[in-house]
């Protein structure tokens, strides 16, 4: 059994063939998917996909790119929406200083609201980090001091320092198709040396970041076995070991999910 812990299934990219995309995923052994919410305005569309399929769950959150759209976002609002029965996580949220689509102050404010919601609901917090390793590590340590919460550093491409500090806080890490890229040896090294093997899960982050040998194509959940193959090659696992380890870690982290038979 494979679980795709991060998909972006709503919107135009999959609008014309989503049923076929989901059929291919299931045929490839993917037995569950999380539909990620990246802005509050998208929750209706995201949750509708989850409601229509027993093997799809969803989240509520605002990506750091969109922090400027809702500078008034608060934990209470996120918690109210998170009462939806298919919501199993808070996010995607985080810090992204690469593009600067939202001011840093608003990114921090939004992230803190998401952390508070994750802490109060005990739902995993799904974190995006780009060119903000030190700031993310500092904030996570500060907020953990105020009360524990469960964190997932999704699509991890950060450096060893954030990995080390995140692991010390109990964070989980998700590998994406990037782990299969020829020029991603730095990413593979971090997964070998700094990511706890019992806190490693996998994702496609589709439609982005298609793994080898699909680079340049629209990514989709049926490519998840190729992400797993990259993880197994990196860590010296057999396919069966990798499948078991990543699936068990998923259900430990996303404990609201009832494991499929």
C-alpha cells in the first residue's frame, strides 16, 4: 500500500481527466491521497474531491504565497473549517522567501495562526519552506516551547541544519520526486544522514515535480512508485521495506485517518 501525502488535484490541471488520473493511481498501488488546500478560497473545491472518494482526504490552509490574501487569518477560523470530517491536516503553510509573493511579516503571522490551529486540533501541520531554513527552525523551536504540535516538512529540499533541528522537535519529512533528480545529491545526502527513517513519508506534490523518468510531464499520483524507488535507492531499502516504512509512518502522523482494509 502506498499513500500520496501531498496532491494538488483541484483546479484546471486535472479538470478534464481527474477520474482517469485517480484510476491510474489506484492501479499503481496508491491506496490513499491527501488533497491539499493552499488557500482558504479553494477549500470548497478541495473538500468536494475528498467527499467524493473514500480514499481521499483533505487539509485546510493557506500557502505562504497567499498569506497576503488573508492577513487577518486566525486559528479559530482554521479550527472551525477543520471540523469537516475529511480534514486530516492543517496547511499547506510555511515560509517562502524565494519569490516574495507575500511580505515576510504576513507569512510569519499566517504561519503562527496555522501552528496554533494545529496545536489545538492535534492535526499535523504541513510545512512548506524555501530559502527560509534558519527562520523556520527558529520559529518551530520557539512555538514548540509554547506547546507541542505535530509537524511535517513536506517536499523536503532544505539543508542539514533545518533537518537536524526539525528532527529534534519530532518533525516528519516527506520526499518528493526531487529525490530522483540527477542533480539532487544534496537532497539525497540529507535524507541519508539527517532524516529519521521512522518519520519519512512520500508524496508527488502533483502536478509539479514529476519524478524520473517522467520529468517534463504533468505529475500525477500514479508516479508515486517512482518516488518510492528514489527513496529506496537513496537509503538502501528494498521496495517492500520502503513501502512498509513510509506507509506506517504516514498512519502514525495522520492518526485521524482510518487505515483502509
